[in-house]
C-alpha cells in the first residue's frame, strides 16, 4: 500500500488523533537513528521490538514490546502509526505483509523478501544486469555433487539469516564443502567462488514511489573478521569511473525492484590483472540491504541530509533532493571489544581530536563483536580525516588501517 504525503505535525493521519506518527520494525541502532531523524523533523515515533531496553525503544515516543509476529502488537502498531518502515531485513515476512495491507510500508514486503534470501537476491541481481560472483545454489546433497570445480575455493553462505560474517564458511575442497554444509545443518545455501578482492565498497540510494532516486558517493569499506571496521567516504576514495559504475548499478537494482525507501548495495572491487576480473569486470555486486547501512553512518555528520533523513522522506512521501557531502569523512565502528574488562574507553581523549563525532547506541552490555557505536571524523580533506581517524584508532587500541 502506498499512501498520501504524511506531513509532520499534522493530526488525524494515524488512527489515534495524535500528530503524524511513523513506525519502525526493530529497535536496534538503525531504528534508533531513524527515530532521531523522524523526531527532529517533528514526527512522533513508534518502535516494535520485543527487547525492553532496545536502542530505538529507549528513545521513541512509543515502544511496543512484543514479538514481530504477535497479532496484538502488529494491531497496536497499525493503530498508532501512519506508515511503517523496517530497520533489519530479517523481520519475518508475515509481519510486513500484515502491515502492508493496512498502512504504507517502505520498503515493501516483496523487496524485503528478496533481500533476506540470498537465493532470491542473486536471481534479482542477475535480472538487473549486474555481475555477481559465480555461484551455485545448494539445497540438496545432489547439488553438492554438481558443483563445478571452478567454484572452489569458495564461501558457503546460508541463504537466510546471515550477517556480520555469521552463517558463512570458507571451503577449499569438496570434502570441506560437504563438511561445511553439514555444519550449517544442511539448510539452503549458496556457494560463491572466492574472489580476489582489491577493495570493498557500497552505495546507498533513496528512491521514492514516483521513481526519483538520489544517491551518496560510494563508500570504501574495510571489514575485519566479517564485520565492517572502517568506512572512508570522500571523492578520491576510488577512481571516478568506478564510482559512477557502482552508482549506476545500484540505481538499476533499485529500479528493477520498483523499490521505495533507502537501499544499500555492497560491491567487491576485483584485483587488477586477476583472471576473475578479466571475466567479470572490475566491479561485482556482493549483496544488498533494504535499509540504511552501517557504511552510511558518516552521512549523519558529513552530509546535508543523512541516510536516515532520506528514510524518513521516502516513508512519508516527501520530496527527495540530491544530498551533498560537505566534509571528507572516516568512520570507525566501535565494537564491544573496546570495553576491555568492562572499562569505558577514553572518549574524552578521542573527543579532544578535531572533527570527531561520537555516536553510542545505548547498549548496556559490551560483548565482543557487538556494535556499540561509531565514531565519525570529519575534515576539510581526506588526508586530514584519515590522519585524525588513525590517531583516534590508536587511542582506542584499534588496529591501524
Ligand atoms: P554478511 O551478510 O555477513 O555481510 P557478506 O556476504 O557481505 O556477508 O560477506 C562478508 C564478507 O566476507 C564480505 O564483506 C567480504 O569481505 C567477504 N566475502 C564474502 N563473499 C566473498 C567472496 N565471494 N569472495 C571474497 N570475499 C568474500
Ligand atoms: Mg555484507
């Protein structure tokens, strides 16, 4: 269901006579930053998340604390809000279908269903005419036997519910492949050929229901142990022709889906001179996220509109204008590992550096690998942003990049 323009501060748009309220499924950090953006424009917000101390629930006007498929919880959400979005792709499809029948939802249940299943996602990417890593679908033992030798070494990925490198196993031989599939409980998977990566990047676009599509310049991303560690965002982070190609591919993917909302597409840049690059070209699509993305958090501080502002606009049917980046930026992800023996990192020392913007998500437990927050360094140019970010990383005990 797509709907009318939902102006902030209007009354009577949602069922309860309150001022316009926007809803979000999921109460993590992405939901929290959506809530902040919506509230700063004057919207009321409602979060649905079973966790009673979720990062978004803590800052929202309303927090419905039920399971995503709880009919009462969904009914309350429909009653409270004028439109609803999601902050994670693993939201049960049934929840979005129910909501979509009653309220405008962006992205649509169909788009989320594709993004949450690597098998459907690969098929969609192929339809969009963008290169993907050579792959095979593994759903039965017979599929293992049919895997061509050329796919090894490879990465076996569960079709559903993987994130931050979870649900993935690297395999070098057929024996390892069989053992890995067994280890993943023989759920549907894709086996991807292991590509020689020179770099990884991502593109974030926002597309409205009228087809208007705006974008941010591609981000250069460094992952450690399957988790995003550092994002470098400035014009010189990659050759311009490659950046254009990535943006064009992302828009093609969004158009093919008739997508409404914020979409992030992750890419691999292949090593120059590699046989894979000779066949596939320099740029290969990895995966997409039907929501704002960790690699776009710098837009909060370095752009005149953030990815979350654009999420609000697409949801409310407001106009989209091309965002402008006004500062070079480097973002460091702050994982729970930094809280050594529970001690609070020396934020005062970090914040003494110029152009530092600290964002903590209000999570109480600093577990290893858990995303607790991020630090964005903005500067007049890339060299300065990198230099300060390296100093911050050193102060925090993070590896240099
Ligand atoms: P997740 O959903 O966990 O983000 P990804 O599919 O993006 O899963 O994989 C996580 C990381 O693993 C990627 O960012 C990349 O560094 C590496 N990776 C994934 N697939 C491949 C591949 N086919 N070839 C080389 N590296 C890969
Ligand atoms: Mg990824």
